[in-house]
C-alpha cells in the first residue's frame, strides 16, 4: 500500500522556467510533509517542509504548497537552474501519536532534469 | 565536522554471506534509521532505533538485523536470508521529521 505517491517518474524543464513536482498521499493522519533532494550515489538532503496547519511555505526559489482536501502537495522551483537536476522525494510523517509515529514515508521520487 | 558516515561506499559480497554495513553519527541524535533505495521505489524503512539498546522493525525488516549498543553507532547486517540484497543502503539520524542522511553504501551481491 503506497501511502505517498509521486506519479511522475521524471520531469524535464528549461533553465529559468518553473519546475513543478507533485506528490499525493492517502493517509489523512499525516501532519508534516517534507521534500528531499538527492544526487546519484549520495544521501538525500532536506530541502523544505510544511506542516498540515499551513498551505504554503517558501524558502528562496523553493515553495511547497499543500492542499489537504485533495491530499496533494507540490514543490515549485522558480527559476529552475541546471544544478537543480536531481531526484526529488516527498515524504510524510505523523508527528503526534499513532502507530506510524516516527516513521517517514517516502514517495518513489521524481527525476528532475533542467536543461541549460 | 558533525555528520553521518557510512562505510564503505561500495561493497561486494558473494551470495550466502552475511555482511555488515557501518553507520556512525556525531550529531548527538537519539534516533537512527536504516533505509533501502531501489530504482523506482523510493526509500523504504528497514529498521529504526529511538534510543540506545532499543530498535524496531520498519516496513521491510526481513533478512536484516541491527544492534544499537552505542548512541553513535547503528550497524546493519544483511543476512543470507535477504532475497534481494543488492541495493543502495542509507542511514539517517535525527527526529522523525528532521532526518539527516549519510552518503550511503552500494551493496552488490553476486
């Protein structure tokens, strides 16, 4: 049962344009969401996060949007740069109570390629 | 420098052999985690430990074992019972919603 899904395996954009990466989840108990960036043969690095009490969080070129009613979140990168080319994982966690407490659930990842 | 180290970067083993992957952190984190990454499947949790001398199975614990005798160390043993051991293994530490990852170990079993 895939509780967090990234339905687009890959995305290709031109430098300077917007990149939009999408993520859907099924467990309405998740209350915190994160995006990680990963280069080949390296560990993921934290990018940005959002609590379920918010619908938007911004950090420089990166913005995460959360639509709780649709159980959907997205990561916007504006403007996209070639150095942004990597695999992006969304992840969800239940921070307070429940049997899933303490476990990050990851999506399958989306490979972003930004062309110069 | 504070961080998480995993060694070695690449590991090769013959089928039927147990192999232990190292994970060390100097971030003073109580919790540590082991994940496995396969192409197209994201990161899947193998085991996690919230405190020394305690650990819990994750989603895919079969064929793996861990120990947590020291706060800084959380080694993972891939046993011969693991049917598909070839993968990229990632160790992490920190709060569940604030995890820091090591550089990973690529294990190839032939």
